[in-house]
């Protein structure tokens, strides 16, 4: 659990604690302060309770989003480490090792290409990812899968028009 969520939960608990204490105090003092005093006391107690609970809910929601983003970044790092260390890995093996679907692997690869941290190529038909230095790919004139003519220029994803192999240039 990240700190934002933890602080949010603590603020919510403190807010409800203040509400309970204020409610009990007002119930005990009801005969002495009257109906008007109870309304004023409840109004005064509502302000810090609303602020604490509202801030707590905000922090819990923001903390949840940050946790999802952090999880996504960890998956990207894990995928990049596996592919770079193996040089060549089957998408199915990668999905099993990471405990995600093949579609998620594809999504993560495209995210890494967008971040310009992965270069290599993928043969989706065979289901194999190849890590490669971007410099070695740029000089390539034939597809590594089907030997069809291909031009690898610029950055991003280049797809072989003959076999569909995707080359990722960063």
C-alpha cells in the first residue's frame, strides 16, 4: 500500500472518530444546551469531519491511481529485462512468466516503443520477440523473417508488408 492511500485511510478514520466523539458529546449535553445548541455543535463538528473525510477519500483515490501506474511500470521493466536478457523470447513464455495475457504483452511492447526504451522486432505469427540494438536494425534492408524488402527509418513501429513482422525502432 502506498503512502497516499495510507494517509487517506487514516484521515477518514480520524474524521469519523471526531464525528462519533462530537455526536456522543452532543447527546450527553442535549438537556443543557437545547435544540439550538445541538444544531450549532453539529454544524461546528461537521466542518473538520467533512474536511478530513473529503481529503481522505481524495488521497485514497489518487493513491489507487498511482498504484496502478506503478504496477504498469513494474510490468514494463520486467518485460524489458526478460527480453533484453534472453535476446529472443516467445510471447507465450513471456506471458506465462509475467502472469499476463499475450494481448497485455503486446500492449506493454508498444508502450515501451512509445517511451523509446525498446528496439527490436516481433514476429506475431510465430509469437517471438527479438531484442536488437536500434543501430543494427537501421541498416537492415531485408526482413529477418521472410527476406522481403524493408526500409527501417525514423522511430516507432515499422511493419513488414510481406509477413507482418513488426520492427521497433527507438
